């Protein structure tokens, strides 16, 4: 009994359910050491832990397996469906693992592309973009493989949100060349939802590249939703190659001079022997249409800037003879490399069929006229279409130039500005057509459309003087309506605004025949055109001579325009223009013409311009005219141009003796402004008339003295 009792005393005490005290102690210890695991299992801390796991992945380059596993478990947990922020955080945290090709991380991000939350979908798109290296995924890569598994979504047939998410993913992540994904985008081009159509159209432009793709996207240009139409414009630009293919350049370089060896050889041989020598290669005989940097690289022997169909220069490898003569055998050209595509005659690669089709589609939409049943693009896509034509149209594309020119008279100012920029960019491809279409634009009745056409014409014209532009613009002066005539005057002024005398001479030569036109309105506009042209250089003597015969024009409107134009046409000091104005003011039969001529004389004979005495004397004689309006205008002009001038004082003194009383009174009133600063001379000249035999002369003389003597008339008398 005692042994059994001691044995019982030494036996470990058992607790509840047969556990020993040691086991309970160990259980308590385990709870203390595994507290971190308890925190992991605490769902309320899962957001914090997700960031921590993401930080570990980022520090270790995406190779921390435990963190990746816990993040994937978090996304698979059903409780995360109600926590949008947690899903976003977990997806962002998985990006380092997805970047190194972790299949589970990529699968989770690809699955999130169909998430019900748009914010989560955007996060998944950004994460996959970063996983692909910050660019569109490559075909056959890990990201592409995951996209192929989730696109198109299984419920896309009846769920519009899935189609929206799928189309957005195609547009942003699908690689170019995947026929399966491209076919999915093509199916959604006719979707009932405009957001799906918009994203699918952009995706088709990024993934496609064939002629059928261009035709499919072209149908969406007439979509009722303007965002879809704008997406179609962008898609056509992508399908054509966009800015990656440039089939035009701003200026052409002149052909390089012949090599020194050929020059020396031509001096030492006869014409017959030179005819037997080889000619220069195509790359030297034709002007270069490559940009300056590319053309220089090609001329230097580097192949980096050469086009696909360029030929090597045959002058490479020629050497100078030691005796200064060239052996004919050494001038033989090297064998030229054959090319499948000879290219354009100017040396540029030929555009593809898809490129031409996309350009034609946009050009047709821009060329269409407005109306209910019109094919013209509506709203904002018009400006985008014109801008796309500027960037993508191939060299010598006549439809593109016509389409851009048609938008010069658009009702939207932004479209007109884009059209001007596009016309400038396309002009080198067909200079004559660009000038012709720009000139046609100045015939519009809307002044805003004419202004855009004038701006495009000035930008397309040759900087050294464009005789064709001047001639075509001058022909618009003969237009059937006032709109083109007014636009032609503005265009001629802008074309001559460089300040170059040669440009002014070319413009005047183009306008000169229009001064003899049978219609008075054409002659009138021609006079205004001459004034606008000469005014750009501060007046021109040639322009004054051209207008000499116009003072006898049978129509008073033409003579009025001439009187207004003379101060603008004449140089600072031009006596010939003053003579024409005096002739019109003195002898014209129309009162309005005489008044305008006097106003012109006031400007031509201003103190800083011509100070001829003849003008002062002839204007003083006009004080005796029977027309009251002309007499008052003559008094105003005499006070303006004759102040303080001895010639004016002498001329007015003579008018005080005029037999017409009205003329004497007008002269006496004018003395007040003319004799300023020269009262002594005025007193000396008029004092003699106080003893004149006629009483009327003595009376007006007394009045004149009282006008300029400033209250001292009694002393003078």
C-alpha cells in the first residue's frame, strides 16, 4: 500500500481531458511563441500584412515564396470580395512576383481583369503592364499566355460589364499579331454598348494591320457616339503605321556636286569619250527627299538612315590616279544591289495598301459636305481626323490634301487650325495642288474660312517668292462675288508682308491686268489690292505709276477707292501721288471723290511727309469753289498742312483779293490757324490790303488781322 501510495505521489498530475500539467504549460508556451502566426490569421490585419508581404517581395526581387502564397490565399478568400481596397493592395503587392514570371501571381492579376470593381480592374491592368516591363506584352510571353486564358470572358455574351472589361484589357494589353484576340475585338465592334465599341475599336487599331481590318474600323467612323468615331480615327492612324512611317519631308536637298575625279576627267576628254564614260547613280542624279539628318547619314556611307529601296552610291571606291588622270576602267560602277521593292522615284519606301486605304478613308470623311445624310464626321472627331491626316498621309497623297483643304472652311475654329497645320505638312508632296486648293478657300463667304485659307496659302508659298501663288490669288479678284475679291486682297497683302521688294514686284505684276477689267468692282478691288501690297513695304513708286490712269476711271467708286489708296501706295515723300490727288480734288465732277482726295492730301502733305508748295497753293484756290462741302474741307486741310508756312500765308493773302465774297471770307477764317508763329509775316502781307480800293477786301482783311493778331488788331490797323 505504501509503495503504491508513493508511486501515486510521484505520478504526474492529470488535468482536464487527460492532459498533463507539462502539456498545458507547453501549450501556453506555444501560444506565446506563435503569436505572429495568430496575427497572420487575424483577418482585420490582412491589409497591413499584405503590404508587408509586398514589401518583402519587392526587396527580394519577387522571389519570396511564402509572401506570394499568403497573398494568393488572400485573393482566393471569399471575404476579400467585400473589400475592394484589400484586393487592390494584394494585386499591387504581387507585381514583383509577376514580373519574374510567377504563374500564380500572373493568373491572379489576369483574373482580376474581370473584377466587378472598375478600380480593381484598373489596378490589375497597371500591374500587368508593369509585369510586362512597362510596355505592351510581347506575343508568346507569360503575360500574353495569361491574357489568352481569360479573354474573352465566359459570361461576355450576356454580361455587358464583362465585355467592357475584356475590351479594355484588349485595348491596353493585347499584343500585336494575336489573331484570336483580334477576332474578339472585331466581334465587339458592333456591340450595342458604346463603351465596348470604343475600346474594341482602339484594340482593333493596335492589334490589326491588314486591309480587312482597315475596312472594318472605317465603318465605325459614322458611329452615333462621338467617342467611338474618335477611337476609329486613332485606330486608322495606328493601322497605317502612324508616326513610325514618314513618307514625306519638309524640304528637298539639292543633288550633290559631281566628284572631283569626274570633273577633272570631263575637262581632259572630248564629248565623245565622255559619252562612253559611266553616268552617275540614281542616288546622286535625283534630289534627296530624306530629312536632313537621314540624308547626311546616307551620303556619308552609313546604312542607318537609308530607306528600304535605296541604292548604294556608285562613286564609292573611286580613287584618284597618281598622274592626275582617270583610267576609264576605274570609273566603272560597282554592281548594284537588287531590291524586291524599288521604292518611289524620290527614294522613299512605298506605302502599304492598308496605309493607303486608311488615308483614303479619313480623307473621304473630311472631304464630305455637311448635311443630314452626309458622311462628314460630326463634332470633335473632325479635328482628330485632320490631325491624323497630317501625321499619317503618305507622300503625294492627293486625297489627303483635298480632304484637309475642305476643312479650311469648317465651322469649327479648332478644325480650321488643324487644317492649316496639316496643309503646311502635306504641301511638299504636291506644292501646286496645295496652292490651288488654298486659293480656292479664299472664295468662301465666311471671313473666318477665308482667314484660314489665307494663312494656309501664306505658309505653303515659296519663301523666295511664289509667282504661281500670286497669279492664282490675283485671279480671285475677278470672282463673281465680293467674298473671293475681299479674300484675294487679304491674301495678296499676307503674301507680300515679308518686306521683300521682289515679292511686292511679283504681286503688282499679277494685279496689274485687273486694273483694266471691264467690271468696276474688279477694278476697285484691284486698286485696294495695290494699296495693301505697297503698304507692306511703306509705299512703292511703281504702284503709284500703275494707278495713274485710274484717276480718269468712269466709275466714281473706283476713283473714291483710288483717293483712299494713294496715301497707302505712296512712299513717304512722293510728289507724283500728291499731283494725282490734287488733280482729283480740283477737277473731279463728284463731290465725294473731291472730299476723299482732300483727305488724301492731308495725309500725303503731313509735316513728316511731302512738303510741296504746289499742294498749298492749289488747296488755297479750292476756297473759291462753289461746293460748300469742298470749301470747308479745303479750309480744314489748309490749316493742317499750312500752319506756319510762308507759302500758305502768301496764298491766303491772294485769296483775300478774290472777287468772290465767300472765297474771301473763307480765306480770312483760315488765317487764324495758318499764321500761327508767323504773325509778323502775316501782318506785313495783309497790311497792304487795308488800303485796297474795294471795300469788301478791306473788310475781310480787317477780319483776318483780327483772327491772327490775338487782340492787337487795333494797333496793326
